[in-house]
């Protein structure tokens, strides 16, 4: 989607270079052999919390279940809060023994956002995406 819908049409050189760098980084990722069942839409919208105990008490909406890289599971949480996402990853790692890679998760988030942008290009939301990408370009270590 990024190669076919975005790169041929995006006029902003810095955004095109950013997209190409993300695609290159993705292509360099080592292949994973241990795939897991994923919720794929794990976000605050699909989670229930006990506010008083400050605990997650439920996850719902399993309509997008898939099999894939465990790191994909945490992409949508990055829009919620980086520290909360790290806590969930730490808890997941402790309980399952599976290691997660925050840099890989961030790359997946960037690719996901670029793909979304390819469908919003030349719409009123276009500028919002450009601001997001420029923020990432200006500060690659910033929380997403």
C-alpha cells in the first residue's frame, strides 16, 4: 500500500524519504518463527479498567483475531501512553516469557500510520498526518 498508493503521489520529499526509510527498516527485520494468536485491535477502546485498583479487568472485541508477530499486538497502545504500553509489554513478557521489541513496535506503528495516510492523501486530514510524520522525523526517539 505504501509503495503503490503513497510513494508515487506524495510530493513532500521529507515524507517520501521517511516512508522509504521505514520500508527499508521493515525489509531488514529478521524473520520471526514463533508467531502467536493476536487480538490485533488491542487499544483503550477495547479494554476495560478498574479505576480504583488501577487494573486491566477485561479485553473485548475479538473480531480481528489473526496469527502474526507478537509485537504487532502492542501497536495501537502507543497512541494511549508510552509508559502504560511499556508496563503491558513488561507484564506480557513476565507472564509468557516472550520478548517484545519496542523499536519494532514503533516501526510497525509508523508503517501502519503511513498506510493509513495513503488513503487520506489529498483529503482534509492530510495535514494532520504530515504533522505526525514531521514530528517523528524531527525527533526519532519521541514516543509515538
